[in-house]
C-alpha cells in the first residue's frame, strides 16, 4: 500500500437508481456507478478528511478528521434512511478497515495496521457475515482467516480478501477501484465508468423532489405507506436531532450528515404520509 495514500469507497447493496436519492442528502460531491448486479459504489470527489476539525491531541487544537470517522458517518447516514446495508472501506498511511452499517443497528467494523496486523475483534467478522447473509461456514471461515496474523498479507491484501468473499453476493467493483489507491486515482477511475453519474447537493427543494419521486416509484410497501411508515418517520425524527447535535459538538461531518439524513427522511416520510392520506380522502 502506498504509505501516502488515503482513500475510501462506499458500497451500497442496491442499484444506483435506489441509492441516488439518499446520496443527494449527504450534501457531498460523489461519483455513483454500478458495482455488479446488486451493488453500487459511491466514490467521494472531495477529501473532507484533509480539512480542519477537532484534533485528537487535545482541546483547542485543530487537525484533520480521520477518514474512518468521516466515511463511517456517511455509511450510517445512508443506512438509517434505507432498507439496504452500506459498507464503507477506508485506508490511510497507518491503518485500513471497514465499517458496515445496516438500519438503526450499531455499525460493526474491523481495522488492520498497514502491515496487516489485525487489531479488531473477531466477533465483528461474525456479525458482518450475519448481517450480509453470507454462508455461516464457508464465507465465515474465509473472513476469520483475515483476522489471523499473516506476514505475507498487508492491509491492502486484507481488504482485497474481504472483497473476494463479497463477490459471492454479486459485488463486482470496476477495475481500478482498488483498496490502497489514492482518492484522486479512485475519482478518475470512477469518472470514466459507463453509466457513472455525479451526485451533488442542489439544495433542499431539489432533494425533497428527488426523494418524493423515489418514494412514489418505490415498491417498499409498508416502509413508505401506512401506520408502520408513520412510526418509522417519527422514530427517524426523534433520533435525527440528537445525532445531528452530537455530531455538531464533535465537529464530525459524517455524523452531522447522519443526523441530517434522519431528520430529512423523517420529515419527508410524515409529509408523504399526510399527502397520501389527504389524496385518498378526496
């Protein structure tokens, strides 16, 4: 792995048309393209982890926010507003790892040092396999191999091994979107993929329109209509505000995005519910 490279990928277990509306709500410029029959990949165009933020060294000092915190927040933001899991892969000069987010459940992750030394918890791999519906014997065995010392496998090789297991779920990353590459390289590769599109923030009005269009054309049934949808929207509002405030206090862009997405999803859900109820009574 290039010791100076820092990069990240967001893998969503849904097609680009389904991912696009929620990706808009992240308010970040990204490239979206297909990654197999059941997966899409989002590639950040910017490098928010190189910006200023709270330093881990002490109060009052400034420093870049770690890439794993930024990308983990984005993954959680996408997952809480959807019915599909989101896998964030990240790496920098010192470490590499993943964060898997699925709905309101606590995200699970694993970390390797650059030389491949495992520093995560074995239970994380078992949870990872269960949440993605992987084979509890063959796939889990392959994943557990990644948690054992191996002087021949660095962090980049560990992430490639993880992706190799996920190919059995239909994940096929475009050639060149490889763990260990720099953010600039990832962006240039994603930009030339067939069907790739740029996702960027265009204001709340357009975001609401895109989201409502997606809801109207969806087939999620009780997730977007009926009493269950109203309860979910209310829960999203209740969870979104504290998360947004917590992220703002820590100056964490990823968790601010998660709170904002929850609030937006909850508000849109209630608005859609009321609009549908009003239309049905006329």
